[in-house]
C-alpha cells in the first residue's frame, strides 16, 4: 500500500523538473506517488512528463494541467486529489536525497499518531549544508514555535497527514494575486496539532537569500489581500508570543494600505492593537515601496 504522495506544483520549470525526476528514480524505496500540478506551463512540460509516465521508473506519476493561478492554487488542486495518508511538497526546482522516501516512511512507521499533524524534516543546500541552525531538543512543536520560541530560522520540509490539510483546504484566492504562501493552510492545522521533529535532510534546495528578500517585498506589494489573510491567521494563532503578534499587526496594517480594503480592518482580532501599530505600518509601507 502506498502511503506517501510527493506533489510538485510547476510553471515553466521543465529544465529543473528533470533533476527532481532523476532524484525520484534513484530513491531507495519507490512506495510513493509523484503528483505533478502543471500551473499552465508553456515550455513543453506536458510532453516531458508524459514521456516519464510511459517509462519503467518504479513509481506512479500523476499529471494534472490547470490554468495558471499561482503556487497556492497548485496546492489546492493537489490536496483535492491526494488520497494517500501522507503528503509532502517538493518544489519544481528542488530535489530529494536518494534515501528521502525511505527515511520518511520508516520514520512514520515508528512515530505515527493521530495526535500529531505530521513531522518536520530539514532542507539543505546542494553541498549538503543544512539550512538554519540546530533543531530544538524537544519531542513536538507547533510550527510557529520553531522561530518564535526556539530561535530556529531556516527552510524546513513538512510532511503532513493529508486528511488534516483537506480539513482546512482550499486556500482562498484573490483576484489578480498569485503570491499567497501555502503556509496559510499549514498554520491552520498548527492551531490544533503539533509536529514531530526529524533532524534529517529531506530536500536539496538552491536559492539566493538576497534575491528572496527583494522578491518578498514585491509580493507584499502585488498580493496585499493574500498577505492580509495570512497575517490574520498569524495573529489568531494561540501559540505565538505577544512580540510576534505586534509584528504581524504592523504587517497587517501595511497590507490594508496596499489593498485599500477595509474588510481586513473589520477582521482584525484587536482593532486597538492595529490602530496603535499603524504608524509603524505606514513606515513599513514606505520602505516596501522604496525597496521593491
């Protein structure tokens, strides 16, 4: 019985998708499904994937083509279709170590529980260096506690129980906005469930931190309603510190300015805090406009 779906939303990433496919072909365990959600690619991704589907690679490949809508809509479609107990997203420009599937399945056999959402593994650079510091020495954590309480900063790989993601999906969409981080749904799951920590590399990634910083500022500007919705979810988390909550109120105020949508003001858990933070929201807005 297959218990794991690896899903990959992709858009015009034919060249990097090949690395992900080759890594899956090298897996020491092939008991998984690879679900590719093509978000409207125009670079012959479809032809490439259908060729793989005909090959004797030892695992099932499922391919779905959809109209371009952004990463979160790819997540929505994947979560709708996944039928396995566990799922994990591997981005179209990342790839898994050769033993990643085996590590995931073996760990779940030993730690499976209805009391947890799943578990969090590590990402690493292509040279094998783990991203971020050391995991805290605790049995289980909420996602938001990793940085807020334990000071861990860095990319991680979350393996989740599919039924829990289905319970909070689909993630909302806002007209013209394609930069809505799918962490939104995981944070909703995080309200009620903790995650185990698995201090092993499950994914190789390659990115430019400076480039990501510039890109996130553009996303704040281009997708303000999406970020307002995310900040509301952040603020409502029962597991974050007061200091972190104030930071999210500042960001929420900036998103309201960019969106020009007072609907988000009405949804703010504390309108008093939002108003008190508003001068800093204005400064953040000016900074975003200047740097983007």
